[in-house]
C-alpha cells in the first residue's frame, strides 16, 4: 500500500478511485504518566510519554485507514491528511483520511 | 480516471468489544486501588488523631459548630446541658488524662431527623425529633453518653479525617471528571460505614458503662432503639447500607453486656416537662 | 445511598438509551451512505479527465455535534485513569464524521463529485464547562462540489 500526501504518486498513473477512506483512534495515557508530564511541563522540553502515545495511535489510525482501502480493492491512498483533536481531558483523538485509488 | 462505487463492509474504526465488560474490569481496578490507598491513609489519620492537641481540636470545633452557637438556650436546652454535665462528672477519662477533656456543650436543634452528632471541640448536637422518641431521662442520658463515647474513642475526628482523605483521593485521581469521582465516593461511603458501625457498637458499650456509673443502674439504655425498631419498618437489607447498626442488633449487644457485667435494672426517671412540644422543623423554614 | 441509586439508574438509562440511539443512527448512516454511493467525495483535486466539461463548481459543507451517553462518559473517565485505547469514544467520532460527510453530500444537489474534501473535528462545550467535560464533538466536512456537463 502506497501512501502519499500529494495528489498523485510520482512515476505511476492513477487508473481508478474509490472515494474517501479514513481511520481513527482515541487513546489516553494512565494517570501516572499524566502526572509525570505535568511535572515535566514545569521545565519544558519534550514529553516523551505523549510523543510515544501520539505516534502509536497515529500508526493505528493509519493501519485502520489502509484496512479500509484494502477492502475497497485499492493499492494506494493519495492526499492523506492527519488531524488531531482532544475529545476529553487527557485523551487525544487521531484521525487519518485520504482518497483510495488504484495505480499502475 | 474512473470511479468505482463500492460500499465498505464492517467498520474498522470501531472495536467490537463489550463496553459493559470493560466497565466492570476498570471499575474493580479503580476500586481496588482506591480502597488500598484509603485504608493506608486511614491508618495514618488514626495515628494523627490520637496525637492531635486539644487546642487544634477546639479550633476545628469552633469552625464546625458556628452554625449551632446562635441557637438560644431554651428551658429544654438548659435541662439537656445539665444531664450532660452530670454524666461528664462521672466520665472515667477525666481523671486518667488531666486537663485533656474539652468543655462539653450540647446544642438542641429543631430537626425532623431522630439523630445526634458529635462534633469536634466537645460539641454535641441533638435533633429535637430524637427527644420525641424517648420516654425517660435515662434514655436521653444514654444517647448523650453514646456521643461522649464517640469523643472518648476520638471517632468524631477520625470520621472527619477519613472523609478528608476520601475527598483528596478522588480529586487527585480524577480531577475534572465528576461523575466518576461521585461513583467512587459512593462506593467508599459504604466501606466507611463498615468502620462506622463498629464505632457505633463501641460507643454503645462505652455509654452503657457510663450510664451505670451515673445512675447506678442501666434502665432505659435500649429504650431509644426499642422505640425506633418498633417504628421503623425498614428491612434488614436496607440497614446493611445504613450508618447505624440494625436497632435489634444494638439491643442484643447491649443485653449481652448487661448480663456480662451484671448491671441492674431499676426505676427510670420520667422525662422533664420542658421536653414536651419541642419544635421539629427549623424555626426559619416557614411551612 | 440515594446518590448511588441515582447514579446506577443514570448509568442504566444512559446505556440502554445510548445503545438504542446509536444503533438507530448507524442504521440511518448506512442507508444514506448506500444512497449516496454514486456521489464520491475525494481528498484530491485532479480526478477529472481532460474531456470532462465542468458545468458548475461550488463550496459545500456539512456539520454535526454529537454527544455520548452517560454510561460511556463514565467508562471513558475510568479508562483515562489506566490509559490505553478509549473505545467508548470510537463510535462517537465515527458517527460524527460520517454524519458530517453525509450532510455535506445531501447539500450538494446535483453534484457528480466532491473534490478536495477536508474534515475537521473539535471538542466543544468544554471551555465553558471545564469541570464536567460533557464529551461532545463537532465534526465539519467541506469540499468543492462539481457538476459535469452531460456529454451525450
């Protein structure tokens, strides 16, 4: 499965498209890590716990989108967009969407 | 580029797991942790309470009883205070711990609930509906002695401390989400009640001993409970959740103690006339 | 005790009513998705062939605000303590986005395709009511609807 965030896939031509595919996931870190992060907030710097959390969940959301594209018979997803939002305190929601296509 | 219309089957973005199962797993996990922390902190509170200086307790008491201070002393209030004073004179702890006893004050508050409360600083609040449930001075003295028993065992501070611990745990752990902290508070109140009921029984026994010292006999000790159990048609199951033990259980516990110690039963002193026709509703409530 | 009973009743009510409402919403979403299967919405701009003649192009959008039931809110609150996937919120966001896309498609009368689709989500009602996060989100979908000239 090829993923791009541009209109096309360089060097290949799109022959067929299947419309929108998307994947999403909501994750939360446990209270211990939340507390550690709030302490880290005092001094600033990278919040490793959250970086990891968001990376993992974005990966899962992407996997879900790819799963949808595969179901439709696509072999690539073009113009992929990532979106993050906070639904509730401490939980973040990752959303990935794109257009499923078949390339040759 | 051609478009192929195809519908997706299933939904990869939604997990097919049972939310109820997840709910119970998480709930039991949270309760386990909270109970563990609560018990540990509860022991810490007990440790502090037994070493708390009297001045601090008095200060706490003045914070608490400020609401009741302005209730004017009526004839019934003065009479009640006299019964209490006579009891306190016989308090076995007065002599064992010099100058460690606060000045005990009783406040008679118009209220429709038959109950009495021990507040920090030696303040006892008696709701007027309770007096309607007793027929003799001895029974009234037993209720006051019961509250003195709470002071002797430091239950009033312990209850306060434990509730404080409860509150801090739930806010520390859950912060913003109030529905969850409500749930945990509610479950913990049940655990708390198990402690309370043991405390109530201990205070009953303590009061019985004091009553015997004051009047030379223990008549009227179980009068209040007998009247209550006659009146209340609540089943045993509901009492499982209540703060106080089932009245019949308390009567039985008292009778056991009476037999063991060989306490006597004599003529009861009838209730003073000033206790008749007390207002049950707060004066300002209108209706 | 009364509080606990009220809480249990609220949970039970939230669960049954929430599940019924969710099932009904999903049924409606699936029905309408099938109906609009021939109106694709894509995130790209250049899907039209050279010989397609564009008759009209305009901006279309659809939005929806959805909240979850009390049971799931409590469940999510509990999950927040332990961390991990918050499955209670999955259906909420899934429903919100699909509904937003469907409303956008419904407003695109006569369009053949919707280009350059963008979807945004935001949590609303929290800043005003910080202590009780009400667990509702807004999803908005927007894109350019294109009607092609009929080539006979």
